[in-house]
DNA sequence: TAAATAGTTGGTGCAACACAGACGATCCTT
DNA sequence: AAGGATCGTCTGTGTTGCACCAACTATTTA
């Protein structure tokens, strides 16, 4: 009882994450517009680059979006030839979605164009800190949510 | 030319931020619902706690939301007595918005309830790393966007 | 052959906004 | 004291990003 251990457990990043993502997204929209991209396209492309060829429903899972909406998203991207849908030889029902060279290039351009935005939003952080942030985010983002929730099982919510 | 300096400049956190925030928000919604809160309420409360008493339009600025929509948000919060609007003695047009004790308590409860969510989304990160992440996010979030954009002035977009 | 699965299409509905107009209250000028 | 600007409020409109449902085709698997 005397412990009450100086609890840093209230340090929840959720709201901060939300807030920062919003600020970033608001600015990113206008910067991305001339490139014909929207923030969510960027997210998809980023995931695609990280994950290589994936089926659409795998994409739906990692993006945690309804698969019907993935279709439209990919239509956009494919119309711009940033992404390619190919039938999987193993299972011809499947579409293997992959970044095209143009896609990778455009993604890079976009990231480049976003430098200013990041400077603005992450202005309080030193370059090294930003790199740390990036690395933490990247690692957190590239874990499948499924394996996670499976690993969690039941948590007694001991608060 | 030969340099091509191993450029880590492509490490843009925007998309990752977006992605993670989304994953967090999706889960947070259901966890927060029993508490009568929505993610955006959480963000507002968090900002309010960090910033102390602020006018509504200051809030609109930091949340980067239209001030007319702030009204509704605050109405929700005030109806639940999590927030208080008082006339500013200096300028009686202004409302000084402040977290009530109930508000602070509810916020803490919410953060507590979100522990599981964070475990799920940030599962790949060790506790120490999460704390680092939190600290970085906190610092980045508590900088006024205005002073930032003013500091940037004109950037020649040298990419 | 039947049932399950991947993708597509179209439609509905909701919530989060942005934006605009009009208003009262209260500054701040001159 | 009068006029204009500012803060908050209310109302209403439109857009967008989704989730969700239903129906359909092509394909796989049982």
C-alpha cells in the first residue's frame, strides 16, 4: 500500500498519437495533393513496400479496413500504375498486390515532399530523436495485429 | 556525387503515425464507449490537462479544428461535467475551459482502461521503449503549431 | 457436385469534420 | 457615445472516410 509505485502507467500514448497523426495528416493532404495522393494512399503504399506482395485481404487485415473498401483504394492506386494486381499462380482467386517501380518512386517523392511537414509537426524533436521515433513507430507498425491479439488472450484488466 | 549519403531522410513517420493511430483508435473506441467517451474527447481532455485553462479558440488552434465544432465537443464534455466553462474576468467574451476533478478522474480511468489496447498495438515495444515513445510524442505534441509554421518561413524544398 | 473463399460492385448509413450565415455579448477605438 | 472587431453560440449544408450488407463471378477444396 505504501508503495503506490510512482506509477508511470498513466502514460498512454493513444491520444498523443491521435493528435499528432491528425496534425500531420492535415498538412500532408495539401502537400500530397499535387502528387495525386491522399494520406491513406501513402499508408497503403508504405505497408505494401514493407510487406512485399500481399493478397488484398491480407492488406485489409494489416490496414484494418473492410475489404470492400480496399478494392476502391487499390483501384485508385492501380489506375495511377503505382500498384499492380496479379493473379496468384498458387490460388487464382487471389490477387497479389505489389508496388510497381513507379509506385516506389512516387512513394519516395511523397516522402521527400513531406519533409517540410514533418519539420513542422515534429519541430520540437532533434533529428536523432526523430530517427528514434521513426524506428519505434516502424517496429510497432510492422507487427501483425492478429498475432498480437492472439497472444494477449484474456487480460484480467487489472487496474 | 559518389557520396549519395546513405540518406536516412526517407524515414518519414507520417504514414506510420497515421497507421498506428488508426489501429489504436479502432480499439480505443470500444474500450472507451462504456465510459461514455470517444477518442476525440480523450484527445481534448488530454490537451486540456496539459494546457490548463484555455480559451475555446486556443483549443481550436491546438486541436486544429474548426471552432464551431469545438462548441459541440465541449458541450458533450460539459454535459458530463468533465469540463467547465467559466467567463474570463479579463475578457468576458471568453470562456476559460478547464478540466474538472471529475474530468481528470475520468481521464485517468480512461487511460487506465486503455492499457490493454496499448499492449495490443504497441506489443512489439518493451516498456522502456514505450516510455521513450510516449515522451517523444508528448514533447512533439505540446508545441504550438503556429510558432512552428512561423519559424519555418520559406523552405526551398530542396529534395 | 456442393461448400467455402477472393475479389468486385453497388448501395446505405453514420460520424467527423469544414464551412458559411446570423446572432448576442463584449471588447477596443476614435 | 458610436462603430467595428472579436469570442462564443446556434443552425444548417456538404464532403469524406468508413463500416456494413447483399449479390455476383471465378476459383478452390471437400
